[in-house]
C-alpha cells in the first residue's frame, strides 16, 4: 500500500508543478488554531484556511476514543473527486521530504472527510511541524490543480488543550443513554443499585448537552396489587425520576412523564425475576439529527 502511495506521490508532485497549481494555506501571520468545543461530550479543534474554508478535528463522548476530520470547503465539490493526502514540509523547513498519508475521494456536494487513522496521522504530522496537504484536480477543470494545506504554525498549544479535552470525554455516548430501562425494588419508588448508576449517567450527559429536546419517562409496574393502586405507583415512580432531573437542573419543559400501571408487560409475573423486569421506567431522549 505504502509503495503504491509513494509511487503515486512521485508521479503526482511533478505533474502538479508543471500544471497550474492553486495552493491554499495560512501563512505564519494568518495561521490560527482554536478549540471551538471543549466539554465532556465533545472536543473540536478548528483551523481556518484563507480563501478556502476550514479544517475541523472532532471527537465525541464514546466507549472508545474516536476522531473525525472534515475539510469544510466554502465551495463543495460538484462531482466525486479523487485526492491524495500528503505530509509536506512547510517553506521554512527546506530539504525535508514529503510523504503520503492516504488516498481519498471527495463526494459530490460534501466536505472532504478523512478516515480515523489518517486523521490521527495528520495530528501527529502537525505536531512534528509538517503540513498535511490535500492534492487534487479541480472538479470543474482537470487541468487546474489544487493544494490545500494545514499550517503547523501556532498548533502545539491548542493541540495540548485538545488532548486535555479528549482525556475528559465521558466514556459513553448519546446512543448509549438515549434509550434506558431502569428497574425498581418491589412495592415502592426505590431504584435498584444498577439503575441508580444508569440514572446518574443520563443526568450527567443531560447536564452537558443543551441540544437534548425532550426526555420521555414511561413508568410501569408488575401485576401484584389492584390496577388503581398500580397506576398510582407507576405515576409516583415516573414523578420521582422527573424530580431527580429537576433537582439536577434539567428544565421542566424538557421532561414528559406517563404512568402506565401494570399494562404493557415485557415478561410474565410468575416469578420474582419476571416481576422485577416489569417494574421498570423507560427513559427516551431525543435531539435534532
């Protein structure tokens, strides 16, 4: 794979030099990096590319550390376009050889995206003082060649802040808590120990994510006791969860509750374990896509 990329880059660079080449990269005075998001649910590192757009590295709360990169162009591709991503030495480091990182394909009307491993490689090359640079033929004129570089000037301090942010990301994502089932001890509104831990995770995530629009709380009981009593117990359980969120600062207008009593069982009521499954609260969380 690397031999192929090296051969391609050796063929590509002279071709770029002989054709018209538009090179977009921030100079020393223009080069700025900023941490545009820094919370336990998202870290985002951005860099403006004059007259072209911006480069964006993003990592979100998850069970595993993740990283996404997007080359956000002012003018999106009007056709699918192949590109080569190289690590290139800046002008103030003459004599340092370029080397390939990966091959890409820009999709029509979308910003350029880079796979996870290549995105980490870009950060490593920037930390080394190199310029990750995209080379491609313009989508409306194959004779017009384009190079788009990320300047390493003023990078390290903001990268250190970005890494500190990564270390503080929650070890679970929105998807992990968007649908959660909590279970209660028999006959009351006391959650099981494991469910208390789950509820704490939901509350912690909600406290950091202002995009959450609605928290739906549906409470159920087993079939022991009368229907009227069970309906009242389910209402109390739903209200106890809502009260917990309110005490933690979640706005009232973002929470809806419903007690369903002993209806909609997910198991029979013939054993202790099955009844415990029916004594539940289902929490669903919604946010814009």
